[in-house]
C-alpha cells in the first residue's frame, strides 16, 4: 500500500497529527516545520529512525517532496498558508479556523477550485463519539427534521494562559474577538444536520476581567444565535466561563438527542449520548430513553488520540480521501465556512449593536465579488483600513507588566529552556 507522505507545520497542536502519521499504516511523516528551534529540537529527539526532515522556514518546507501538508500554525494565518501549499501542489489539512477575513475566504475557495486538490478542515469535535453518533442517527431520520440545537465549548484556560501565549501581546489568542473561535461549538451541529447557516445575532461576555488579567483583549465568551436554512435555530456559546463544558443537544420534529454533560461523570466529554425519540410528543418521565456510549470499528484505535479520540478520525478521513475514498468523511471548505462564518458575522452583529446579520453563501460565485476585498479583522497587518477592535467597547488597555508576568511564568515552567512539546 502506497503511503501518503505528510508534512506538518506547527509542532505543538501539530504533535497530535505528527503522532498520527508516525503510527498510521496509510500515512508517513516526512517533514516538520516550526520557526521555534526549541519545538524542533524536541521533535528531533523523538525521530528515532531519522526519517524526518526539519525546517524552520515554511517556503523551504513546501519544496519537500510530499503529498500533503497539515497546517497547525497560528489560527489566524491558515488561509494564506493553505493557499501557498495548494499552489505548491499539496493537499491541505487545516486546523481551525479556516481564515481570518472574507477576502481570504474567497481566495482560498478559488484556489481549491483551481487546483482540484483536497482541502480538509480539522474540526475534530464533529468526530467525538456523541456528535458523530448524532450525525448518523439524524441522517437516518431518528428525530425528524432539525428545529433547535444548543452547543457549548467552554474551556477555562485561565491557569495556562502563559503557556498558550508565552507573554506575547501580539499572539493571536490575545487578539481575536469573542465569537472568533466558534467552530468547536457550531461545527458539530453543522456536520450533524448538513444545514447552512443563513443569519446570526451575536453577544459578547463583557465581564472580562479574567481574560484581561492574562493579556487577552477580548470578551469573556461569545454567543451566536444562528438561523439555519430550514428555519431551525442554534444557540452556540464558547469561551472562558469558570467550568469547562463540551455539550451538544438537538431537537427535531420527532425527538431529541444530546450528549452527556461533564457533570454526569460518564467519562470523556461528548462521548455518551441520550436519544429520546418516540411516538409521544411531550411526555414527562414515561418515554423510553436510549443512553449509551456509541462504538464503531475504529473506536478502539481512536482511543490513543486526543480530544476523546476525535483527533484520530479527522486525520484518518483526510488520508483516506487522498487515497481515493470518495466517502471519507472530511469537511470541505464550504462546510468549514458554515462552521466559522456564524462567529465572524456574530461579531459584526455585536459591533452594530446586536442586529441580525446575514451570513454570505460563498458557494454562489456571484456572491463572492462583494467580499473579495473585505479585509475586516483585528490584525493590523492584514486589515489595512478595515481594522476592528477585538472587544466591542474598545480594546482594553493592558499594561506591559501583564505580558511580562506571563512570559516569566512560561519561562519558569520551561526551566529556562524552550521545552515546548513536553510543557504544552
Ligand atoms: N482542533 C483542536 O482541538 C485544537 C486544539 C488546540 C489548538 N488548535 C489549533 O491549532 C493551531 C495551533 O495552536 P497551538 O495551540 O499549537 O498554538 P500556537 O498557535 O501558539 O502555535 C502555532 C505553532 O506554529 C508555529 N508557527 C507559526 N507560524 C509559523 C511560521 N510562519 N513558520 C513556522 N512555524 C510557525 C509556532 O512557532 C507554533 O509552534 C491553532 O490554529 C489552533 O486553533 C486546535
């Protein structure tokens, strides 16, 4: 069996995909790129067979003889890196998020169309056991047509902010708006239902002292109220509330399915599922509820990987797609944007005082021209004269001492070395 040759850029989150390629029978890891020498040093130590080539420069890395590239670089820089990789003839697996601006979204779509190569979006939460089972059951008609859904990705990173941002005031995590990182909550509902989001109203948690104390110039959490093409509604929340939660719940015309909450203590988040679907509408306590841990042929092998095994499936399907399996369950660029644009446009809603904002459908070529030059974002290097603040009330003024403290904590944790992989 010919193995797909893969290169990975970004050696922290990318470590999961590096691990996948080292173990998988259908893939082979041939190159790793990271501008941090410390991150590469760690990976070099782990390269016992000496088969991997290491790069610090992305353009040099792209010249390597390989079939596919995994982008685990900064979340705001995926689109330009994906475009370069596709133009260099490589299939692309992109970590979240797909792009930072509408201009990038249009360019990325058109590059994928021109090259004909595979673009696969790494929204791994779709493959957690419960939402993945919900997709199967929904497509079988178990709960009828989607009417309402709720999704939560609450991740309190307060205690590890220094190790995520290294005290860098320009790090993307310190500069994105509250509804930017919406994909882990919205994504699974989109993948379950296959419905396109058409409009959104956004909200931003404004009690953000616990964010600003670590250096993040943003709201505490983001909420998107999204209308789907069939009239169904999603409530999505994500951000840094005190207790973590990964949770999905959907109501259809014939029932409800949801994942178990953390507090049920049934193992990893979003693994166990409850299915409440029968012939009796309403009903308190009389209905038959199926509660179980879904398993499939790959569940056992997936357990070796992060995020409840979901890190396995997103890479497995990407490689299978490259190998020619048309049915491999990957997430293409349009579905990726259906998972991300609700967050982007929710922030436009927030900035406009909470109005309903339409979500563009870039599948329509005629809609693209309107957005082709839209560089609206929080990154001054990219936005030009379309720069927006990362907090709707204006960027908080954070003293340098906060970043110095974060940098010191990070340095102490690394004991003076940049022991990147082992410490993050
Ligand atoms: N899907 C998930 O569950 C999940 C979990 C964590 C992070 N992520 C995503 O993974 C990505 C990486 O996040 P992270 O947590 O590793 O932190 P990060 O964004 O700080 O790290 C990115 C890595 O890429 C390297 N890099 C960036 N630009 C580079 C360049 N031009 N050349 C060479 N190397 C470069 C950096 O040195 C760093 O090691 C982000 O997009 C994030 O959204 C996804």
